[in-house]
C-alpha cells in the first residue's frame, strides 16, 4: 500500500510546486483582494466529504485576503489531527491551463517518487448553461423512478439535490445510476472544447486518464471540471490521493463576482505539525525563463518544465500568462540572464531558442538536448 507520511515527501511536494510557479500563501496580503462573505458558506449543500477541505481552505484565504484579481498560483500546507493537506490553487485564470498546471505538478511529484501507475479520473459539469439542463433532467429522472429509490435517495430528491442522490446511489452501486443522465452529454461546444484541451494535454504528457461521468460534486461549488488522482492498490481497488477542480461557482455565490478559481488538495498521512520555512539558503534562484506562443508550444513547454525538474535545473515560467509580451515582462521582472522561447515554428520542429538576454545571442537547440545544453551555460547552476 502506497503511503505519504514523511516530512521529506511534504517538502518534495513543495519543491515541485515552487518549480511550477506556486508560492506560499504566507506572502503579504493583497490590498485589492476579493471581498467574500463567510456566512453564505454555511448553507452550501455539500455532496462529498472532501468538499469540507475546500471550504476550510477558502476560509483561510478569506481571512488572509490572499484571493487576487490577477493570475496567481498559491500553495499551502494544513496540518490536521491525523493527516496533512497539501493545497494548490490557481486564481484569476479563466482557461483550462489552470487545471493543466495542477495536474502537471502532481504528475511530476509522483514520477519523481517512482509512482508511474497513477491515473486521473475526470468529469465535467460544464458551464452554467450545461449544468442547469443536466440538473433538470437528473431531477426529472429520479422523480420518474422515485418509488424505486432507497429512502436516503428520496430524501435528497425531495430536497432538490439530485447530485447528492446520484453520489449516494453510486456508492451503493445502485442499478439506477447506470441509466442516469450523463453530464458529459449536456456539454455545449464551449464546455466540450474546455474539457478536450485538458484531455489533449494529458495525452501529450503521457498521463493516464479516464472520463468518469459518475464523478460528481456539489453544483453550488464546481464549474466545468472535477478530477481525482488515484493509485492502484490491487487488481480491484485504488487509492484516491488528490482531488480538485474548478470552483468558480462557490466564489460567485459568496462574493457576487466572477472570479476564476481552480484548486487541488493532496491528502497525506503525515500526522505531525508541519511548518513551512520561507527563504531556504540552499534554494537556487532560476537563471532561465521559458516562454511559448502557440498551443503546441505550450505543451512542449510543460514537457521541458518536467524534464528540467528531473535534471535539477531551476526554470521560471508564467504559464498563466499566455500572451508572449506578458511572459517576457515577467522574465524581465525576474532578471534572468537566459530565456527559452518556443514559438509555433519551433514547436513543429521540436526545438527551442535559447537567448542570452544581455547580448541577444541565441541558439536553436533540440528539445531532447535542452537540459544538457543549458547546464553548460555560465551561471545556470550557480
């Protein structure tokens, strides 16, 4: 049985998250943070237990005023009585690259620990339009077979919470779930495109996944995607180690504003208090920054980011900024001496441009040889 119960694993998770651009939420509070109302959280109709962990995390963000109106990647570690939760959140990013960053971070962490047989179970409730139609038909379906439902499911249907009824019936392997409406069949073109981008990303990154229409959560919380990361325990069972998705809906509910938010919570068995230490003296600051221009280039950039982590090469990025000009501004702010650029042409040829910022001298390097090449550049590993 795989267990995550050592302090070293928590520290490695943090190291992986920082490599992908996440920062700790103990950063200075924002003066322009989102104003939220915690009283509206109390009335949320939760569907699955892990949603309580998300609510706990949101309350912490509200108290610290760390919800930013601009693209922000944050991580946090929460110590509970018998476990430790490692959280990743991407705020202010409307497109599916937010989910890609979360999944990529977890995939790299697991692979570095020689866990390659993990899988992502994923579902989509779609946008508001898709979700409303699905809920209407799911409620109608359960009303049609109301007399055949167990008492607990009838209670949920009477309370107009068909998703919770579906979840409860699924846990009992009730036959009615086999014919229940499938949320994936209600996705409009925009929602299908959103999900397809994530699936194509996982295929490119060689991440095993399964579309699971029975993976559901509270429709008062989730928007578009929900996912679980699992590891097989034996031939018949698996262990779910992380859960996440896009939770724009709950932010809208408790703030009245559209605020893109995606998160993932990795549950570990580490049972001692964990305190994050900022500013490690041994932490190397990146001397390289990677930028991309096209969708294919973005996928290559994810692959480069993972290969550099394996090679022990610090690499800065700004994946949430898909505009090249914004990416380069971020690189200027970091004052890195070298920039790696993957444009559409380079992506097709599977190469990258490595540019010296000071001299503007540059060289085109095959992606497969990129880690070895940059290691020889002056100051990269200092």
